[in-house]
């Protein structure tokens, strides 16, 4: 099976995974097998994942203690990295990406999902950087000190002054700016402010599925023109209102490619952060099914390599520092 050989030859990057929260809720670790969820070490190996964005999600329930919550989840991430250092390694710079690839380990890039964790202070952002955080999703669905999320209906609110400062500081530090969950006005403010490519780590096409979390055609074109990448999200609600499937997910891919080319799309599964799953993509071990579907739809080797990880690899190599100079 040519497509299967291709799958395990490529560097596969998943730009959004909520396994930190899931492990806490399910009382398990990454080494546990058969304990639920979508991601563990065995399934990561079977899925062929070479680099995973591990998100510290700040849920609304933790809004009043967002910074502490982020630190709790990051501490859990480092516990997992230490316990499983034969299979995992932290990725803080471009050189780490190469080391992970050469070593055969799965790289872990730490992210914070929800800028409320910054408590309105650039100093906190800088400390998260020193702790190894290399991606920040500026908002979740609601409003925070950085700007409005997609759930703020009717406000037309974009980034605040502080939000703009955060984008500029992330550019300076070498952190990936993530616009998934951000309001449309905030999205345009980010593109105006950022000197580096930005990502929508887990979002699909609103033209194909009219969900507020998906991106409009205009947003996709603009993000791609700035060198950014959209991570296809496996959340059923973002794929089709009534009949989500792997084929419908590829309809999103086809449309995004038709708008902006093969270089602007990747994977942002949202595994362990979604309630339902798409048949064929029930957990991370089933990622080879995506490669097979791409092959059968007519995408060729170089295109599949770009989608599975090459496009995010390019952005990370441009944005992250060359070497880890955090301390």
C-alpha cells in the first residue's frame, strides 16, 4: 500500500491537542493504554505523529484563576515529558524540531489556549516563554484582556491595545500566534499587527460548514497570503451540520486549497478536546486513514507531505528561535 508507506515517511504535525485536560479528567497518563480519550503514547506511535502541539486549555470555569490553571497544566506536561523521555521531547526551537525528527521521538510543543492566562501583563507572557510555551491561542470563545472571541456576538470587537502588544511581543520572542477562536475583527487586527505568519491551529472553512468557529474565504486567503496555515479540525460540528465524515472533511481541504493553494493547510485535530468523532478518525492512531483518503482523492506525494506536516514545519522554522535561548 503506497499511501501507508508515505504516511510513516512524512513528518506529521498536529497543531492542536487537548490531552492535558483529558488526562486530568480521566485520571490517566500518556503511558496508560485503554483508559479512554483520543491520545496516548501507543496511539501516537501508530498514528505516526512527529510533533504535537499540547495545549493548556483555560476553560471558562477557571477564568478567575487562569494563570494558575495554565501553570497546573504545564506542570502536568513536564511530568509527562520526564516520565516518557524515551519517546517524547520538548520542542522550544527550530533545532529541537530537527532533533525530534532524527531521534524518532514525538516532539511536544507547549501551547496555552486562552490569553486570559497572561493576566493582562506582558511579563507573564515572557515567563510562559521561559517555561517553554511557544504558541498562544489569543482567546477562547469569550472576551479577555486581549480581545473578543467568536462567541461575542454583535460586538464587532477586535484586539485591545494589550492584545496588539502581545502579538508584537510574541513576534519578538519567537512564539506562534494562533487565531482560532478569535473574533473576525480580531483576526484582521492580528494580520495587520503581526510581522510573522500566524496560524489558525484548529479551524475549517465556513463556506463548507457555516459554523462560527470556521474561517471565511476572505480570512483564508489573507492568512495564506501572509504565509500562515489553517489546521483542519476533526470536530464533527465544524465539518458538517448533519453528516460529518472524513469525505466531508476533505471537502474543506479541497476548498481551502482552491482558494489559497496547497501551502496553507495542515492538521489541527483537536483530539481530546472534542466530544464526538468522525468515523475513520476516532483517535490519533487512525491518522493513516487521512493519508489514504488524500491519496484516493488524487493528492500526490509532495502535496500530502505538505498537508500532514510540511506546511506547519515551514511556519515553525520561520517563527521559532533557531536555538533555545529562553534562559
